[in-house]
């Protein structure tokens, strides 16, 4: 069982917006602004899409945005495109003892 | 631009030790502010952080694996390694070497991943 809880799946039509949630506790997501998101296409290498909750790495589309409220972080993808279909994983710093935890992943389907 | 490439056995017997190496090119593993580590993905499951080592020497391990895993840096060959002892079928996974840049949540660079099967 993963430390962070994500919905198993979400879906949306091209052009729509979707949001993927990532729920933790005050010991991880809620306690630090070190939450990142990864896009993983089958057979490919996971790609960093967001870090420190809201920061986009160079080269990542501005259709991707991150936010956090309390113990829940969210990744929003606007203007859905077919190429966005993938698994998405959240990750959070969890303090000096546990250090890093991942969510179980969310499969995004573009209808 | 950093490039990471894993190497190691694709098959390991139960109870034995899994040893993987990650060769780094495009930059020195001694550079300040970088963490070097490993993440795995068991078949049909999500990502599982194994551990990371700061360029300055501090190591951080997943508490569930801490008793079995060791990560080390080989600065002379610009590579780093992972050893996982007493493996079982549950350790079957694709293993990725990674680099975290500046902040602990920022896994910027990944190797291509190497599949490891634990079976007799």
C-alpha cells in the first residue's frame, strides 16, 4: 500500500481539464512544499512534470499546473491532448526518517 | 545534460544479493547539490523509492528496505551502485537509477531502467 493516495484512474475528453489528487498526511504532503509529479508512458522513462508543488521544469507545457491544500496536492492538466494519456505519480518529502514517498499512481485516459 | 545508464544481472536467485551499477555521463557525480539513487517498479505496480545518496556522502533509505540496501558512489569511475541483499520474488522489478537535483522531490534524471527477475 502506497503512502500517498491517488485515484486509480481519471479520464477526460480532448480539450477538457482534469485534476489528479494526491492525499497524504501532515508528515509528508501537508508538512512540506516538496511535492513532485511524474508522467509515465508504458515502456518509457518517468518524466518530471512538476516539483516543489507548483514549479514546472523547463520544457514542460504550461497546460500542467500544480497546487496544494492541506494534506492534498493536485496536478491539473488543461486542454487535454491524446499524448497526455499516461500514468501519473505524485511524490513527497516525508521528513528525515522516511524521506521520500510515492503515490500509487493514476492512469489518465483521454477519451 | 546528465545521462544515466544502469547495468547489472537480469536474473538473480532468491536469497542472493542484487548488485546494480549506474554509469553517469555529462557531469560529475561529485557535484554539489545532487543526490544519486534508485527507484523500482514491480510488475503492474507503482514507483517505489529505494534510496538516495548525497554527493557529500549522506545516505537515505526507504525504511522498508533499509536493513537490506546499500548505495555507494565511485567518484573515480563516475558511477554509483546499489546492493540489495537476501532478495525474494517481491524484489522483481524494473530498477531505475536517478538523480535528484537541488531538492529532494526533484527526480530530474532517470536511467532507461533495467528489469530484474528474482527466480531460481
